[in-house]
């Protein structure tokens, strides 16, 4: 795919980055930073899920996961934590979060930041047909990665021109190449349980919080 074409005018809007963040790590932070810069976003909001509907329950408590996100983004301009899914409780459906954000953002652009796996499973999401009407969809993918033929709902939405995102509040689809990150929360939790090193996978402040609070320690 061709590179994204930038514009020199106003900031795009809000990037919406949801996840379990159990724990948050550089595999989240670095792609979000690239999206912030490449899309000229005003901010990226990290929104921890209360109850992720498509995966097992988190190991860390909601309060711990929120604290870890706060520590991870501290001092990083353009990053913000948003706890609306934790306050709402129950299954964390993206469509409900976007509806809530849309009431606050009026006609400003929203960009939902997701991975390629999420894109490929998009039609399993609750009320997925409504999501492109609430936000642009930005798929963070490895350089050169392509989804193959687009599903019917995505045809006609794809663009490489950021100006098209700036001109409308929602409805477009962008595949944004970001640097590959060879790490996952599952791998980090397993390493922590074994006492193996995880240096370089997550911020020091997050690791210290995990150690002080004995999160992910294997029960004996």
C-alpha cells in the first residue's frame, strides 16, 4: 500500500484506543505514538475495558489496570486515559463507547485504532454495522500487511488521504503501517509469573507497580 498522505492544516481529532491493558506495554504505546504523529491526532485516548467481550476476564483488577495505564502515559504529550468503560461496567462494547464519545465530540473526527486481527473479526462485534457511522476505522498493521479482499461493508471506505478524515467525522477506513512490536500481554504475564525478565517490554513505572502490588504472581 502507498504511504499515508499528510496535510498541513488542523489536527485530526481524537484517536480511540481500547483494550484490556493487562498490562499495558510498548506493543500498545509505540503504535499509538506512531498513529498520533502520522495522523496528526490531537490526542489518543486509552480506554481500559471493564469486561472484554471477546477474551477471558483480565487478571489485574480494573483499578490496577487503570493505574498502570496512567503510569504508562504520564509525561507523554497527546496521550490521555479515559475510564468511561470502567465506570459504565458490564461488557465493554465499542459501539457504546463511541456513542458516548460522539455526544461529547459533536461533529469532530473520531478515529478508532484497531489491529489487523480485530479488523478481520470486525463483523463479530456488537452492532458492528453502526461503528463506521460513529468513527473512522484505522487499522494499525505491519508494513506491507494487507487484509486481502475487503469485506462488503469496507468497500468504498478505504483512503490514504488524511484530508478525507479531517473533512468528515466518521466513515472512512485507513490501513496505517506501524513498526512491528514482538510482544504481548499474555507473554509478559507468563514471564512475570515465571520470574523471567521483561525489561524493554513495558515502562519501568508500570513494572515497579506490578512488582509492588504482586500482580501476575503465580499462586503457590
